[in-house]
C-alpha cells in the first residue's frame, strides 16, 4: 500500500523534476559539489535495536490515522444531517490529513523495513512539494473552520445566507490554489540549488529547511520565499483564528443563560483543541528547524506535527460532537440492531 501511494504521488512530477537536476557551478571547488542522486534520511534513532519497535509504532499510528479520518469521511457523506458547512470542511480536513500523513510515513516504513535510509533526489523533492501542499491546506482549512464557527455563533440568523454552498466551495478552491501555487514555486526554486556531497537530512522525511542547509550554492532567495510562505500560511491564518475566537468569546459572554453559553462553546471546543495541537506542534518544528544542529526535541516535534496531530483529530471531533458520534454509530452498527434499540 505504501509503495503504491508513493508512486502514485511521485509519478506526476518526476518528468518535470528529472530535467532540472542540480549541476555543478564553476566557482565551487572541485569535489565539493556534485549532481546528487540520493539524500540520506537519518530518521529518529540510529539504534538498530529500536527499528522494529519504531516500525510497529508508526505503522499502528498510520493505520489508525487512515481508519479514523476515513470513518469521518464516510460518516459525513452518508448522513444527510451532516451536510452542513462545518462538516463539509471537516471532511475535507480529514482527507487532507490522510494525504498529509501518507506523504511522509509510508516512505519511512519502507526504509525501516528495508534497512535503508536513502531517498532519491526526485523522491525527496516530490515529498517536499506535497508536504508543503497538505501542511498549508491544514492551516487554511482550520482558518476557514474558525470563520465558520464565528459566523454560526456571532451571526446565527444570517448563517445559512453567508455560509452558502457557493462560498464554501469557493473557499475550498481558493485554499487549494494558494497551496498548489506556492508549493510549485518553492519546488522550482529548490531546483536551482546545487548540493554538496554531504546529503544527510536529520529527519525521517525531507523537510525544506533542512534540505536548504545542505546546499553549496546561494539560498538567499529560497530563504526569503520560505519566510514569506511561513508568514502567509502560518502567521496570517493564526491571526485570523485568534480574531475569530476573540469575537466568539465576546459573543458567548453576552449570552444570559448558562445553557446557551455551554452550547455555544461546545460547538467550537473541538476545533479549538485541534488548532492548539496543530499550531503548537508546528511552532515546535519551526523553532527547532532554525537551529544549526537539530536536537531530539526537533524530531519529537516533527512526529507530533506530521503523525500525532492527524491521528488525534478524528478522536477529538468524534468524542466531543454528539451529531458525529451518532453518525458514526449508525455507520458502524447494523441497521437491524439500530432499529431494535429505537423500538426499546
């Protein structure tokens, strides 16, 4: 399954990448630079005794992530009561989380099983490309979901008018276009970079910041673009989320009844938990990637960001959402058993 997924994602861009191999530049010293064919992913731990444990752990988390998010997709699509803007964006978030995790974990599992740390130049660049797409989509979808909760709580009478299907589809399309555009631009900028013989990446996947540190040529333009993208898809969406929740909290405080306050807060509690997990782990990755010698904390932050957060999202939403729990129950239990319970 993992080999098929990697091939399915890598094939569409391999032809483009193969024509842009980095070449040696005349002003570099001979022997310091070469047209590389592989990167070495150092992984999380070098101890070979821990490799079977890591393989089982990550395989389990990957399967749980796929199953949990797939159940969210099936529950939302099969239950007419969940055909609302909130669950529309939630189902898209589940799809993006499946793709996000599948960009990095399958290759790690294959390398662990084969006792290899190599990834091809094309494969590494393709992993960077799709990693940026789906991490950016996660950020933008969480922002759109915060706006949806803002409209639902602060403008309940106009909710169906504002969050109409046309606007929801437009927001989703715009998110995809932004992420596809900046990821393509970033990948094309990396193709201009020439790399030295030292191609060891201190992670279990190809992270752009770590890849650029292996370059022998000037990466100033790449660094500037990376910081701009971080601001565009990190700081601005987070600011929008914080603004939305500031308005939501002020509206909840104005509600007179305690039951009304609890109901209003419960509708956004799950989303707030997911946002805290996503941006908390993302901040850890950002802070550790800026150091010259990434520590074990950086690896843990990367695991939290790329594996743990997508795995926990379905649990957070399903455990705190009565409608979604009901839909999952109807999806998993036989109809005959459900009809018997309804009769009782």
